[in-house]
């Protein structure tokens, strides 16, 4: 299901009710206006007839038909209708034709009675009793017969006008309601922005949210984030101390063999029971073993003298790309290609130290390569694997442990090579392993394997 914003959800939820209420209100209001207009129009005819009733009664009593015909003709012209005056259901005077005088009055067929007015197929018939001094003359009535269509057209026009006006007002009201909903939801946007800023460590100016419940949520999120950050810091420090302790243990383990060998050579050199050749060979081995131990201790001191690192969950791809850019700025003659299983691989690491380890491997690879160095990153099981391969001559696998322990000699100058030793220490301080293999490109392949810490 496609998600939508809270504003759209609220607006779409209210739309059916809003439009139903708007249309119903428009129909009721326009119907009311149309009904009032029609009632006013017909009531005017009725009141005109009632106001002239006393005068008509006098003319009936005096049998003054010419005057009656003149008055009815005036009423007919004013109302645009036919006016018939009957007495004992016989036409006494009419605005239509003199031929129907003294004939039986045939009332038009009507089907609906509304506001005391009869509605037929094509006519509206308004009936008024003739009165004089409050007394009705027996069987004397005035019929005002109006055409239905003009009245209906007028009423329908008023209905449509009122309906359109009501709809326009409803549209304006709906637009104002949308603005009101947006304004009402601004605190939600503020809360979202603040939470997003907490996640991305953005520094936004914090302002209190006007809605109490949202302000309580914001305060809860802030306090929870602070507690999580503190817990992460404590966990990172604990991990760093453990990894640093493991590094010391590995150093002691690595020194055990050469120290044991040094002790044995010293014992043989001073053992009078041994022949002179054995004593001489043992004596000559003592300086060499001592130099190896000193080199290893110097390398370890260089690596272990820094404070334990704090590992953070960060994207390791960014760290690798920074390392590649740094080496490429110094060496452009050889190609460095990179492939990543994913652009977002989150691993607990110290970006500065791990970048230094990757730069060390890249510089060694560029130096040893004929033309090409390849970097790849992938996830396998619970491990993150970083491979740096070159197409050079490769290394003697028997000498790799010597370089990893800091006892190897640099090929650039007459000095110790600390690059692989430093890289090995950094990888170990991350709880990982540095593994050497022959590369499929023909040269060396160093693999940094970082597991779940």
C-alpha cells in the first residue's frame, strides 16, 4: 500500500463528509430560496385579489360588469395571468374572452396543492373568496390562472443561482479548511524535523511545540537519544579496552618464540659441555635474535602507544573511497579500480585509523603493481571483507608473518617496514584479521576481514 502524508490522509478522509455536507447544504439553501421566491410570487397575486375583493364585491352587487371587466383586465396585465370572477360557479366576468360570460366555469385540472395554491400541468391557480366588510359573498370567487412555465423558470433560476453560490462558498470554505489543516499539522512537521535532526546529528534550533502531547513525545525522544548515545559511548569504550587488551596479549604471544630462542642461544653459548662450533654459532645468533625482538617491540610500541579507539557504526564505503582518493592524488600512473557490493555497508570502525590501514595497503599495492590495483568490498556471512589486490610479483608467503610483526626490512630504504605491522594492528584493534593470499591478478592480495564485534 502506498503511503501518504498525514495532511493528505486527513484531507481525503474529510472529503466525503465535506462534499456531502456542502451539497446537502447547497440543495437545502437553494431550495429554501426558490420556495420563498415562488411563495412570494404567488402570495403577491393572492394579496392583490384580496385587497380588491371589497371593491369587486361592490361591483358585483351593482352588477357593473363593464367596470368589473376593466378591473379584471388591469389585474391580468399586472400579474400577466388570466383572471376569472365567478358567481354560483358561473363566469360573471373574465379577462380572457366575453364569450365565456354567464357560462359554467371549468376549473383547470390541478394535481398538487401548495401554500393554498393549486398546481396543474401548465397552470397555477390562485383562488380568492370575494368579501365585503369581512363577510363573504355567497359563491363569489376570483381565480387568477398563471402559466406554470415562467414561474418555474424564475424559481429554477433562483434555485440554480443559490446552488452555485452555495457551492462556491463551500469551495472557499474547503480551501480555508485545507489551510487550517496544514496549519494544525505544522507541529507534526516540527516534531518530524527535530527527530530527523537527532538521527542525522543535525543542529537545529529547538523550539517548544505548542501541542502538549507532541512536546512530551519530543522530550521523550530527546532523552531516549541522549541515553542511547551514552550507552553507545560506554559500549564503544568497553570494546576498545577489550580489543587493546587483546592486542597486548597477541604481542606477548608473538614475542614468546623469539625470546625463547634467545634464551636457548644464550644458554648454548655459555654451555662448556658444547663444542666450540656450537657455542660460536649460538653466540652469533644472539645479536640477530635481539635485533628481531627489538624491532618487534619497537613496532608494537609504535602501534600500542595510542589510546584505545572507540568504534562507531558508520558507512565503511566512505572510508575506503577517501583512502583511494588520497592515494590517487599521489600516484596517477597506475589504475586503482573499486567495486562495492553495496554503497551503504555499516560496520563499527574508526574511520581515521581504518583509512590509514587501507592507505598502507594501497601504497604497497601501487608500489608492487605493474599497472593495476583493485579494491573490493563485500559482505559474507557475518563478515565484511575488504580486498586489496595487485598484478605485481607477489610476496614470499613465508615472510608475510615477519612483516606483520614489524620485523621486516623496507624495500625502499635500509630501515624497518612498519606499514603492514601498523595495518595488522589497526585491523586487530577492530576485532578483525589481516589475511594474505595470492591474487587472481597475479600479485598479492591482502584481505581485511571484519567480523561482528
